C-alpha cells in the first residue's frame, strides 16, 4: 500500500519548526531528509526513523518495523502529534546519521 500525500503533508507540518526538511518520492513512499541526511521515511502511512542510539533512547518502547520487504528495521514514531518531541528527536538523531554518499 502506498502512503498518502496527506499523511506526508501532516508529518512535514509537524516538522516545520526544523529548517531544511525535504523528501523524495520513491515507489509510492517518501524518504525524509534533514539537512541532507536521511532520517527515515513515510511507509504505508507510518513515520519510521533510523534506529540510531538517540532515537532508541528517546523512544525506548518504540516498535521496530520493516518499511518494505528486504529492508532493515526502523523505529515507528508513535507520538506523531507532539511537534516538540519530533523536533527534539530529529535534532538529537542528526549527529549519529551517516552523511549521504556522493554520486559519481
């Protein structure tokens, strides 16, 4: 099942206090970037983030879910309505996220 544009717009609005949040559509789903680094994405209308230490610490009870078949597990963000928490989550995750690899 593909994610809806409405859910993407809702998540982007919740993250609007952060500068430079972008996305890329990919096969009906959306990959989310913060300042050029992948933070996670929208998969089947679920906001999933990379399971870096900061995310695990801030969401110790988060369920690990697979965004699509063959992918690595990511953490489901349940507190999607709490803008303050989302901003803190993304900011604390940022330093642990790998930089994007340069294309040749």
